[in-house]
């Protein structure tokens, strides 16, 4: 591969050349004035051949009627409505997809490359763009060199910001950028062929990103490259695996598992947590949001960074027979919150041993009512975290092996809301429907219409879910009921989309019920079950997570491209007001091939070997944040109070 110096020098050369009128824009405009449809591009093809002849570039023609080794030439059956000097001269035809610019860009790249032909080291460059009319990336195989290439789509170029310079139009500026882009792509790709017998070239997107790096360097006179953050001085994972910590966490987890408590009822769980914090000499605040506990380790002054766990169980009857099975009928820790509490206490125990080394305060958040009760929102409403500047949270994932983690930057989990609608009609005998107003028929009409909100109104690239999971009507075969109740959930990856869905759900239910002479009311339970925002991970904290987890577990154990999930998590409430990061922790026994029960299953079994990893990551992320950001926070220390 080329060195950075060669890459950079080459970019400067091409950048300067592209900024110079090395080729005329008249070719692109001439093609625009004379659009031709598919397989009719004879004049366009002729113009291309003439330009190649002037440049002394050999070519093969005809290929696929009018193609030039795959170059897209054709226009579209559209009437141009833009009045300008070079408007199409052919009625009903227009280059409305930018193919005129595509031709001009490739000719510009050809002209630049021709001037550097001697530097190509006897390698041939095939001027290939794509072989089909679709605008997606098109892969093709260059048999001569056994090289797989990913060909660019104009969707990447559309994202460019247009500099003023001396260019008068957006299209002109597009040509300015694309010529060095194509040249770098082709020239540097074939440079590597001299040194390797078989080369798999990097995809266009990576080269495009590299182009932007060069562009930024060109625009910035001074830059610096920083190394990754220093390795943490303390190996928290080794500490967490010691029997005095590991066995202690297991004991706590099993005790909580035996006595599950639902949201805002976690009184015994909260009591156990406070007892353990007392033994460790850790100060705390209680009660917070009914049963919550907020602990503090460190200097007691800013900066404050929080690590959070949830405490509540689910109304599920445990079906696993083991020594520590739930002792409360109909309740179970089927979402592993018992393990979450044990891991945060484990982190607290480790951090307390190193409290003198902390450069700030670590806030321990033991939160109630994650399962539908929006406990995170109630914690925030108390003001207990007002001066916290970052927060981390985790959730176990039974499908991931122990010792591995997964997450991603940006949207990770969807936001969600719930609703219930009562559709009222007029009951009567099923044999005389004309004397009734049938709410069952109205409810079915409503359900079908609601599905159109996602299939017909939503952007296909913006994931959304609307599910009707509740339908209750009459209880007799021959009686039309007075009313029908329906209910469900809606989910999306932005609060704006959630609010829009909420508004449309109400409109559709009331409107469609009225069509069939029924009345409807909709309840979104905003007080007891508010709209959950999407879980969106902070980009800077993602970098810290990758650094810390990679150092602790090995970078091959860190999945940074976790698939987005339509499940919701009230940790998102914290992220709306505090930079936050949420990740998943593996709990699967790697040596076992038995099927794994998912979360919220009555058959869920937690692999307790994963507890030390959660405790160590909690501790490492909090201390890593304090260490890495202490200097930056000090610059704005006046923004924060010295105490929570």
C-alpha cells in the first residue's frame, strides 16, 4: 500500500489539477442539451469517442449497442422544467439523473490519468463505471488482475458541501471534487498490484472516506494525530474474578433472584443494597424515586460520572427448577436485573478499594421500575443526577458468549409508546345487525387502517413498528357487543417519529370508527407509562467504550456494529439530558451447545461466570472517563457545582 506521504502528495497534485480548468465543462452541458434514451445514445457515444481520440486513449466500441465498457449514457423520459441556458433541446427527454455529469467526470479523470500514464507501471486502467441503469453500487470483476471492485454510486457525491471558489453551479463543483476522487481511486488501486499477486481492493466507501480526510487536511493548516488513551493502570477484571469478589456477587445475585419484586415495590432489594453499601463504607441517598438508591465513591466533587443498574422483576412464573428458584409465585427476575444489581455492587466494591486514585466522583444508580415504569425518568425528576456529565449502563445478553460485549454509536434501541382505544357502538342481536352499530366491524377497520401508517406513510429507511396486540370484544356467539377494546405498541428511532405516530394513531382510530358510526377514545397512559425515547449512544463515549473494552477483553471480543433493536429501554431518558452509553454483555457458555432461553422467558438461566466482566467494565468505564476527560472538564468547571 502507498505510504501516507505518497497518498497526501498525490492528493495535493490531483486537487490542484482539478481546480485548474483541465477539461471543459462544455462536454457535460452539451450532453445535457441533447439527451438520449437507453440504447439510443449514439450522439453521446460519438462525443465520448471524439474526446478519447483527442486524448490518445484507446477504446472498444460498440459495446452493448452504445455503451463504453459499461459507462452509463442515457437520459430519462421527462420534460425539463428548469429554464437555463443549456436546457434540453429534445422535448420529453432530460438528463434528470445526472448521467451527463457522470460522463463528464469520467472524461475528466481520464484526462488527468493520461498525463500520469507513465507512472501507472504498465498497469491498464479500465474506464468502467457501471453496467446497469440502477443507481446502487455495482460490483464487477476485472479478470485481467483478478481484482474485485466496488463501483461508486452518486448517492455519496450528493453529500458534498459545495465551496464557492470560482464555480457558478452545483454541477460544476461536483466535477471539481470527483476528478481527484476518480484519479485517486484508480491510480492508487493499481499501484498496489505491482507488489501483490492477488489484491482485494478496498470498497469505494473507504476510499471516499480517505478522500474526505485529505480534503480536511487540505483545508486545515495544522493537525495532530493522537494516540488512543493510555491503558488503565488497574486490572479490574482480575480483581472481579477473585473469590472474595466473585463469590460475594454470586451470593447477592441468588438472594435477589429468590425474592423478586416488581417496579416501585423493590423494598427488600433496596434494603439489601443499602446494607452492602454500609458494609463497604459507601455513602448513599435513599429513598430516590420510591425505592431507588444513589451511592457515591470518590472525592465528592466534580466531575461526576454515573454507572446505572435496574432492580425490578417481571410478573412471570419461573419454570426453571434449581436451588435458588423464585420463592414468589408469579414473579421472576426474567430480565436478569438481579445480575445487574450484583455486578454494580461488585464494581462498587472494586472502586472503593481504589477510591484514593479517583479524580472525581462515581455515582452509583440503583434504579427502580425499568420494566414499563419509567424509573429512569423519576430518578431524573428528583434532581439526583443534575450535575452528572456522563452515564453508562449495561444489559446482559444470553446469546453472546461470556467475555464479549456488543454495542454501537448512535441509535441502538427504539423508543416506544403504548396505547389503548375503546370503540363504542350499540349492541344487539347478531341476527339483526341493522338494529345495531357494530363496534367489532369498526375495530377491524381501525386495525387495518393503522397498518397503513407504517406501510404507506413512513419512510422505508426509517424503521417503525406499530403492533396491535390486544383485542377484546363480546363474550357470546350471537350478541353484538356495545364496545370493543384494542391496544398495542408503536416504536421508532427518533422522538419526532414517535410523536408523529402517536398523533396519527389517535386520528386514524377516531376517524375510522366514525366512518362506521362508532365513537372512540384513545389513552396513551402518559402518566404511568410515558413515551420512551430511543436509546442513542454518544459518539465520544463510544470511542471510550471501544478503548476500555478492547483493553480489558481484547478488541476481537468487542462488537462495535451491533444490530439495532426495536426493543426499548428507559436508560434513554438519561441520554436525553446526559451524554450516555449503553452496551450489552455476553452471558452464554461458549462450550455449551444447548439452546439459550431469551430474556423475558420463564426458562431464562443466567451464567454467573459473566458477573466479573460486568463489574470490571462498570468500574473501568467510570474511571476511564474520569481519567480521559478530567483536563477537558476542568476548562468548564465553572459550569458545575462541587457537589450533587
